[in-house]
C-alpha cells in the first residue's frame, strides 16, 4: 500500500514536471530530452559455504528527463525504478537557475554533493565495478539524495587548465535512531519530524581542485546536522570526506575516505565510523579495462569492521555501455562472491 | 566544524568572484576530453543532435561545475560534430559569436598557427605526437588517424584531408564553424609535417 502511494506521488510529480516542459516550448526552450540508464545483473554469493546463492536482478531501469526551459532555467529529474520495480522513487528532481556567472542555484531533491562517488560515479554504466564500494557506502549512505537548496560552480585558476569547484547545500538532513546505522538514515519520512524540529537543517558542501593536464582531481567535503528522530533530542552527525583521483593515458586511480562523528544520547558520548576505498583501472585497449578495488569500514567494536578486495574487468561494447565481471573477496571464510552486469546509458 | 565551513564558503566566494579569463581557456575538445572524461567515458559528438547537446550541456554544466565560457566552448565543439538532423542556433559566449552552422560565418578570433591549432583542437584525439592515441581516442571507431604514418598520409590528397577537417568523418566533428580557412590550411600543413618527420 505504501509503495502504491509512493508510486502515485512519483507519477503525478513526473507528469507535472513533463507538463511544465511541454508548455515551456517556444520560450527559446530546447525542449525535453529523455535519457537514463538500465542494467541487468547476476550475483553469486557465499561461494564455498555450501549454501551459495545465485540470482538475477534488474537493478536499475531509471529514466532521466532533462528540460531546458529558458536560456537560464532547466529542470532535471530521475525516476528510480529499481530491483524490477520493487523500489519506485524519484531519485532527484530539481529546477536550476544558471543566469549568474560561475554560480548555479538549484532547488528541489538532488543527490547530495559530498565526495565524488555519491553524486558523480554511482550510475552503473559509469561505476567501474558492479557493486558500490563495500563498507564505504555504509558511512556515507549511498546513493544519498535529499530535499533542499544547492549552489554550485567552478572557475579557472592560475595554472594552465586548473580549476577550483565548489558545492554548498542546505537540506532536510539524515535522520534515524540514537547511534543507528547511518545507511538507514536515508529517505526517512519527513513527517516524522513533526513536533517543532523541522527547523534543524543539515548543511555542507565540497571544495575541489582540478588539474586536468596533470590528471589530478582532489576535494574535501563536509556534512553537519542533527540526525535524531526524537524531537526532544539533539544528536549531531558530522561527516568529513576527502577524495582524490589521477587520470592519465588510460590509467585511472581514485579513492575516497569519509569519517563520521555521531553523537549518542549518553552524556558526552559519540561514535566514530570510517569508511573508504581506493581503486585502479587501466584501459588496455579501447574496449577492455581491468580494475581492482580495496574498500572497507571501521566501526565501533571490531566485530562491525569489514573489508573487501574486488577485481575484475569491463568490456565496453560502446561509449555508453559496459559489461563487467568481478570477483569479490570478503572478510571471513566462504563468503566470496561473483558479480556480473550489463549496463547501458539510454 | 566552523573553520571547515569558513574554508568552504571562502572557496565558494573566491570561485564566484574569479574572472573567467584568469587562466588560459582550454579549447572545447580539450574540455570535452578532460572534464567530461573525469566522470565517465566521453560520448562521441554524433550521439546527439545539436539541439540535444544544448539540453544536455545545460544540465551537465552543473554536474561538472562548468563556467559559462567552458560550457560554450564544449557545446561549440560537440555541435560541430553533432548528429545531422537539425540546424542549431549560433552559440554565444560573453557576447562573442564563437560558432555557427552558417557556412558564411567567420569567428571573431585571432588566427593561430598550425601547431597551436593542433594543440588546441586535435591533441585530445590524435595525441601529442599525432599517432592517433590521444586520451579521447577510445571514443572513436575507427580510431583517429595516425598522422605519422607516411604511407597512409601519402595516399591522401590535400582535398580529401581538407574535406574531413571542414566537415568531419567517422565521428570526428568538422571544424569549418570553429576555425578560419587560414587556420584549417595551417593545421593541414602541420599534420603533413608530422609524417614528413617520420620519414
């Protein structure tokens, strides 16, 4: 029942958005462009345990509508249709204003610009491995989108080709129980915040430096807000992140780390959680790219720590599609996995 | 926390207030190769029409945090090689017409010599040494031509190379709307010199 309501709301929102696109044609508008991405995935888990699982998944069939309404106003929305329809949602839907030099103003629901993977690299036709970085995705809950205001931009700086980039946002924020798993804080029903706590917004952003001729891209991110789902409680969540990438002659090395300082209800108490990944990929030929990734997390109490070494390759049938096959070595015995995916942009 | 927030805000203010011409402006093809390729495999210019690229770049300029000049530069490049089903409106950057589908259009820019043109417009696909191994080469099938292959280059008349330079072929965009006739002649002479050096 709840899913039906969500689907109806999504459908109405998208219909309204598309109606706006359609009615805007003629005002120097370039109209609506429908894109997106879709994939088909196969997973084998718990290899060697005698109880392995093998299953197929239509993880994504996500449609993205982009509309240039006027020269300086556009709208962008992604309908998230995941796991063969088990999850239907609006991943993001926002309106942007681009009429100010080096400053873009966006309002609505957007993927929170923290680090690189969450906003830029998570689509399966872009992500160089089948899965998202293991463990890391639990500290910075991914893909994390939220409702609020976002300003963004970039500008060239002194060195040849160098640019600085910035993002700053204010959003409703992550929310969950005292000391809870941050990954579960996404997409919480905002009505639960009734009772006078809705004025507690989360703020944050990312500052980056790109040196394209040298192939470097580095950045630092921050998120800060009250995460408590109890209106009488104030529990701060501070996320600090750093990301770096190097890209040259077919070689790409990138990594991210995020650390969370999560207040708990006990006096002076807080939890420190850290996650990260580093991966390297090399385009051997135009179509073939091996990749290896180390990822993991450190949680309060070593029993919650985990890590993964994953390696595999991608075959690119075209510039917008990918076939990937990965082998996943997880902590502990008899829980390795194999993951394969065909993903294409639409 | 407050210090980090101040650093972030200071960076944002600095970025907003910086003049666009502080650093040398990269060409559209360089930006396309480097900035778009920073997240995903670059998409060939002929995947979309000129109008569709307007819509896509409007949104991707947010994703890639492009300045107006950078966006216009990439757009001009992509439209020059776009799928040919519609005529695009001219692209303006800071009030200066930088590209047009009008064959009579002459860009209001100073002509560059052949090596400069090559460095700005050709290196991303054909590579620094002209071997067809630039960072964007992977987006093309067939791969960009190796200008150092003396046999190959010797088999091609100037008229054929000029035709490709002006109107494009196999996914390579035409440069008639971006370069002046003098610059096209100059870059042709430069790529000819690359195979001569290999002899």
